């Protein structure tokens, strides 16, 4: 049985497909670095959250992780979480059917899905997320208290 994760984590979820491991995982570590830099630049005196890059199936099968702020990176063809969220998360940015940022505009649920039709457009989507949405996402993360649910609940 998995142990309950600690609060103060931000997860970046990338696909487990070989193509996702090749191109999305390095992009996930780039996003991790940008988030850590943004957290370091804040004047908060508290400990900043830890940022982890994990695989889609780890997130899907580890129920307690569902309560944590999560950013899915990579398209629904290579990331099972992006595929699952495709119909559930509203579009915050959709550019010419090339790249997408999906997230709750009110940030009630700290979930975002960032993807493009290929790796180049996914990189652009990550840049757009960092520039336009990351500050609000981190503001909300700073006040967010995860509510861990029953393992029988679905994501």
C-alpha cells in the first residue's frame, strides 16, 4: 500500500511512451527548473514546494497523488493522463489547433495539461504556460491544502 504523499509537492507528469520519454521528459525537467526558479524568486519565507517529474502511470495508479497540484505535459497520444483529462479540463488557451493549455480557470482544482501536436508546439505551449499561467498557478499552490481521498475514489 502506498503511503500518503506529503503536502508541498508539485507534480509534472509526462508520458511513459518511448517518444514521451525521449522528448517530453527533458521538457518536464526544463519546466521543473522554471517552476523552481519562480518559487525561489518569491519573497515567501516558508519552504517552497518540491517539484517532481513523474510518469503518467505512476500518477494514475497512485491515488494519493491525485490530491496534489499536477501539470500534465505532452499530448493525449503519448500521455495517458493528458488523454484522461482531454474531456474534463477546460481550455485556457488553444492556438490554431497546434497547442493547448487546459486548466480550471478558477484553479479550484490545481490541474493543468500542456501539449501540442508535436514536440516543437509542446515547447511553445510550455513557454506560454510559464509566461501567462504559472504565476497564478503558484499563487494558488501556496494556499492550497490537499485533501487526500479514499483509495476507492476515481480520478
